[in-house]
């Protein structure tokens, strides 16, 4: 592979606690009781507007959701690195791939300014050629526009590009872009692979380098 494209939440980083806390802070702002963390995790993957819509429920108007979204984004901006960490073994894997001159980028549905700030805050700014978020293009994943842009920037082909993610959204993105999909079992929504299976699954970050470098 010439280019490896990573999802962010649930793939590179364990951001569960900060996301759940921010969602429940938003609910508290509206006078609502908190929801269980596992429920919040199941809402992650399609961008912040979808997350907040699901976290509030159908009884809230679009205007309420938009106002709550702004509160959520402001709260999350201030708290997004309190508990968020790289998954165990991920830094070593990224170091190994970079050492082999494998181009790496991030493609997430999280807002790009938050995504870049998290990548930089965790000391990974130099690992990725590009970080694209849910507002970097006119369409979010699973639309292939982000993958297409990254391939064009790296000058590589579909058969030399790999998408790595923790949910069906990432697999569908890979399918729409006609590239290979790798699923990770440690993420937020591995159960969604039942309906949209990736080309292969890995159970630890080190397996990715082994696969790509043909050493496993």
C-alpha cells in the first residue's frame, strides 16, 4: 500500500469518555437526564449534527438541535483531550509505517479543526500528510470524495490505497471509493461489520503493519 487512510474516533483514538461527557453536558444544559455512555458511542460516526440529533431525540425541533449542537461543540472543544488517548500499540504502529515511508492521512466525520487539534495534541501532527474532517468537503463519509482527494494528492491508485476504520461507515466509504477496507475490532461499532464486512479485520494495531509490510 502507498496510502493508508485512518478513521479517527474508535480507530486511532479512544475518545469515548470525552464524547459521552460532552453529550451529557449538552443534555444537562437542556435540563435532561444523562444517557448511558454506550448509547452515546452507538451514535458516533456520522458527524456531530447526527450525534446531537440522536442524543436529544425526535421531540426536539431542528432549531433546538442546532442550538444544542453549538453548545456541544463549544463544550467539546474545551474538554476533548481530557481523557482521549491513542489506543495501545497505535503510536508504535504509526511510527513503523512512517519509517517505511507509507503515506498516512486521517479522514473522519468529526469537524476538521477538532480533528487536527486532537492529532496535534497527541503528538501525531508529523505522522499524517493530511487530516480531513466532516466539514472539509461538501459530503461526509461514506461519500468517497475525501478518499478521492487524498489519492489525488498522494498520486496513488485505488489498488494501493487502504481505509482503516471501526464501523460500517468506513467500510461503505471504502466500497464507494473502490479501495480495500480494514476493520478494527477495538472500536465503537464493530457490530456494524456484520452487515458491511471489511476485506479483513485486525484485533491489534500491530497487525496492520504486519499486513502492509508482509511480515505477519
